[in-house]
């Protein structure tokens, strides 16, 4: 299976100060500056490449290709910081999350995991829970662009995103049982919610990988594109999302993610509250006015 690197963005933009500090020093910085992207660096931190693609779209790319973008404590902390900054930057409308090289994220870093005892394992697991809770509670939609292996913690990270777009030929799975452990970043719960108990049991008990087409048939990924078209199609998908009302998307995401496992009565209560909040925002007036006037709405102008 051939991997590919995320292409350089063609549109200039300004990366927020804290996000820009996550960029590395070398070629990535030079190329970004050539395109007019303002870049700052944090000493020693090059594990995450952040690019503003314009039109409210931000790209976060895991950049540990030598380690197949495996998640260690530092990588998890870097992602937490990046997503927290996205949450506070209303100029960001959609986040694309991907990986450099042949992997999206190929799991947790076993060189770190192998030295854990029960206490360290529990603490690391909680780090993952915190990261994925940030992703799920982010006001903006997060799109996982699965360009290569998404295994273990990598698939768990993708499942916390709102959408999963995959390249043809990629493989996904939760192979932890083959290492004598189980998924520890919420995989048992999110996989069951996405594909049902029987298929979750199949994937977790066997530790096997499934291809993009099978994952699509299961509902584990949302779209599959030819590998060479994946990035272009993903950016196009994000741009279409970015035309929607950010307020409405935030409320819809809050209701969908915040009502899993609750009673119908409680879910309807949360929906009713979110529905009424929409009418506090100018986007509701603009959307309905645009429909009646037979024109495209211009959200975020008020």
C-alpha cells in the first residue's frame, strides 16, 4: 500500500500564533513562509504540521512518518493544544486531520507503551480520553483524512472525528488483542456505537484489519476516494461544510455527540434547547431570509 504526503496548500493565510508555534523549523517553515503563511516555531516540536488553507479550513497533519505517526504522550499533548486553539479561533470553520507519509496514525507508540505498569497505562488511557473529548466537543466539524494505516489509537482518533474520509487501499483496525491488551482510547465504545456490537466484537476479538471498502460498507468510514484524489476531495468536502452556518453546525454537533446513551426524553430535551438557541444567532434569520429570497445565504456577516 503506497502512502502519500499531504500536498502543500496553495492558498495563503495566517496561522494563529499558538498553532503556528507547533510547526517545525526546517523545510516546512521555509515553504510556508514562501506562500505568505506566518509561521513561528516551538523549539524541538515538529510532530504536528499546521496549515491554514484559507476559507476557514485548517489542516493538522501528524508528522512522525518514521514512527508511522504513532501516538506518544508528547503527540497527544500537542494535539490537545492544537484542538483547544481551534476551539477559541472562530476564524476556523472546519478542521482536517491527517498524517504525513504512509500512515494516518498507526497506533500508540509501543516503545513507550511497553514500559508501562497498570498506573502508567491508566494515566495514558485517560490522556487519550481527554484528547478525544476535546475533539468531540470542538465547535467546528473535524474531518479525519485517512491517507494510510489507521490502527489502534489511530482508528480511535479517527472515530472521535465527525467524518472519516479514506483513500482506496488503506487499512484500519484495532489490533490490540494481538499484543495482549485491548483498545484503551475509547475504541470499545465508539466502534460499538458506529458499527454495532457484532462487528465491533469481530474487529476487536480478531485484531484483523479491514480495507477501505469493507469499512465503508460497515459505516466505519463515510467516503472512499482514489488515493491520488483523497486530499483534493477532502479539501473540497471541507470547503462545502465551511459554507454552512457555523452556529447551526455547532448546535447539531453538540446534540448528536452529547446525547449518546441517554433516554429519548433526555435527547429531545437537549435538542429542544439547542433548537431554541439557534434563533438567538443572526444565522437563523439570514438562512431563512436567503431561502425566501431564493439566494445563497451569507453566514457570519452580521
